[in-house]
C-alpha cells in the first residue's frame, strides 16, 4: 500500500433479536458512537461504504434506506457491497490510496431475526443447480464438518458433542472509522495500522472445492503478509471452521479469538475487535479474518499492528 | 419435447415477520387514532412525514414529534387516463406538502373535477370511518379541496 | 428518547419467479436432466466436473467438452437434515450429500432419501431418483436413493 491506513475508531451492537428498532434505528447510534469517539461528524468523512443484504431486510434497495443513518447531504461519496462489512472495509482501504481521501466510514448491519436466515442464505448460491434445492446454511456447513471428520486430520471433531450447531441468528450493527497517515495520528494515540489486507474466493461449486482446507485463506494470508502474528481474530460462523482457519493461517499457539456475530456484521466486527486488541496492547501484530458465503467460500485476511507507521 | 433448454424458471419465496421500527410504529399507531404525527430534526429543523426516526440529510435521530392537522397544498399532480385496480379514470394523484411538514407525500385527489386540480390548491384528508381504522395510511381515503384560497407560490416553491 | 410503542408486526412474503437464460453449458446440462442423462464438463486438468461449469475453476479458461456421466455414484460427504424447510427436495428427514457420479471427479449437491441417519456413511453408493414430468430443471433429479434399495 502506498498510503498507510489505520483503524482509528469502532463501535458495535449485537443482540439475539432486536424487538422494536428497525435497521436504521439500530445503526444510527453505532455510527454516532464510532464517529464521536474520535470527535468526527459525517462531514469529516471522505468515503463511506457499507455491507448488507436486502434479502435479510425483506425489501429491495434497503441499503439505500440505511443511508438515513449517515446523513448523506450534501451528496457524499458512497458505496455498498452485498457482503459482510469486512469486504466493504477492503474497498475503503483501496479508496484511501487516493490523494484527497483521508478518512472513511465503514458500516454493516443486519436484522435476520425477522426472516428465515437458513433459507435466505440459499439465495447466494448458484441459481441454476444449487439454489433451487434451497439448501439450508447449516446443512452445507455440515457437509464441511463431515468431510473434515472423514479426512482424519481433525480428530478434535470426532466423538459426541461435535454436531454442527444451528446457524447463528443475531441482529446487529458495526461501524469502523479509517484514516491515513498523519490524519490517523491526529485522531487517536492508538491507531491500528493495516499492514496488509487481501481477500480470495473459492470456486462457487462446493464439489470442486476441498472443504477440509481453505486455500483462499492461505492465499489471502500470503498476500497480506500474515506472518509473525501474536494473536488472531477469526470470523467463524460454525465452530469446526476455526480448525480449518487455524491450519490455513499456520497458527500454532497464539491466542485465537473466534466469533460468528450477526451475518453481514460478524466479519467487520472481528476486524474491529482485532483493532481494539492492538490498540489496547493485547497484541502487537494481529491477524484478523472475515468470511462470507457457504463453507468459508470467501476469505479476507488483514494484518494489524499498533505503534507508529513504519 | 426435443428443443434444447435455454431458459429456466427459478421461483423464490421468503417469509418475514416484518416490524417497521420505533418511529414508523408510532406514526402508524397515530394514524389508527386519526392523527398524523411527524418528527422534527433537531439540527436542520425539517419535519418529516412520514417520520423514519432519522433525518436523512443530517444523519441524526429525530425524537421530537409534531402533530400535523393533515391539511396541505398541492405541489404537483398527474391526471391518469388509464385504469388501475380500484380506480376509475380519469383520476388525480398529487404530491401534497402537509402544513408543517418539509417533505411532500403522495395522495389521491377526489371530490373535484380533475381539470380543476392545480398547483397551490388547498386540500384536506378524508378519513375512513373510525371503526374501520387500521395502523396504516389506507386510513386516509383521499384528499379533497378545502375551498380556501390557493397558497401563494412562495409558500411551496421549495417543494415543487 | 421516544418511547417504544407496542411493536407492530406484519407477516410479509417476498415472492418472485426469476426467468434465467441458461447459456449453452448449463442449458445442455438441464436438457440432459430432462432425458435422465447427467452431463459434466472436462476441465483443463482433465477432471470431469458435475454439474458442468462454464469456466475452469483453476485457469478460468472457457470449457466446452461435455461428458455424459452415470446416474449412480458415491457419497463423498453428507449431513443429516432432520427438519426440512420449505422448498427443499423432500419434506421428510433426509441427508444433504455431495455425490460423485460414476465417470465424474467432483461431487454434486443433492438430497439422499435415506430414511434414517444411521443409513448414511461416506463412500456409500446411491442412485438418482427421477421426477415425473421433467421440464429441464435441477429439480428433475428428485433426489438420490440407496443403490441397494432399487428393485
């Protein structure tokens, strides 16, 4: 990266089921908190990008409505990905390489408690040969868990008690503020510098993949320079996937903090948690991971460091 | 059938228990009681109707509620000459700026000749009978002229 | 802070039928299913991929060589679905499985009508059960059943 980018602030909210507030009402205080932590308002932000899925909310262009929580007037430079917010952060890091864009707001939100998450996620699958079967997300994760058991390389999964748990259904929102170089240093004493970031994708057909490994995570980690880390924050929708990720990232005895989090939110929340870990001194150099799609189909790896930019 | 397959139909259906959020719930409940309640932005002071809980221009929560009397001014309109379910042409759809609100809303205009509808025309809501009211905007059947003098252009020029 | 009113809840369904053009490769696959013939495609490395894909998963090259494969094969991994949900191939408990058909090198996702989880194991042989009134859709292949169950 030509320009050093740091995570300078974050805020998040998670609940099993948000009873009353809608997505905008859930998101607004989270964005306000993330901006307020570093004394900023939307007017101070150069680029805004979000991750969400309209299918979770139940109406088209819901992501546009979410801009009500941002204050998009006068018109702002803004973008959206139909993925976890971590992949929106990747876009922001790239936009921040441009001269003149020094700050970015990244947010994600979801309220899957109102729908049928296991069915909704089927709509991200191949629409000809897979989605018409309506495979539930947990069922697909189960194919991966069984393949791992059969491989003989994951004895931890054998025996009772390792059934794949139900898909995590949680509502939530997360917001992260990014800034470059000196602007980051002005905003906080403890920027979490993004030393490397990359994301890679597995072939969409499950049968083509080796479900017992994560080649895309390994490739993203190599590109991001994820070596010599002293802690890891992993985005793990189903528990068995932590074992695949540990192997793919060559983690040995470093502390590993795994979480699923709300769909669309959990990955960015793990990046924020890693930034908090680095800023708080829990780790000097951390690897943060986010995933999207069935059986770890897409994987993003970032390396975060405290201390001053080299 | 011997023709090769070139198209495929893939039906989808997803079911939700939809909840509209705090601001919309309060708005919809107010309609049930024959009231129109908007919200004012604490920063730019614009009043939203319907309220959404946030000012989309300022990105702040809108907590202050403003009760509107429902009367308004036509800011633009359209006469439709093709049939639509439940509507006999010609019928008039108008954007109406409710008194005290800072955004316009779309309603039907009835009880007048479509040729008489004009910008600046003063109009009022016709509600369904109290016993039939539900928490939705269907409680307002349509708008009709009040007979008041037209609003001066300056009153609504920012909303055309 | 505005007080939270009694929450309004409305049952809401989104329903839409997408009509998709298949392109020549997926079209050939679906045409084959209508005739109870499953087709795969040969990848650059020689593997036969089922269902066929348009581009090589490794090199991204265009793929063209369609290959007929058998309608029976081996379960390469599976998971038990005790509570089927709307739209799935079967409305009673079944297994999701990747089935590597005879002549293929990759598994395709399908339901296995095994009746009982205890029947399921990796490496078991299964055979396609076809729908009546096939139209050229993945749903023409209703599910797989244990090969030994066939009369």
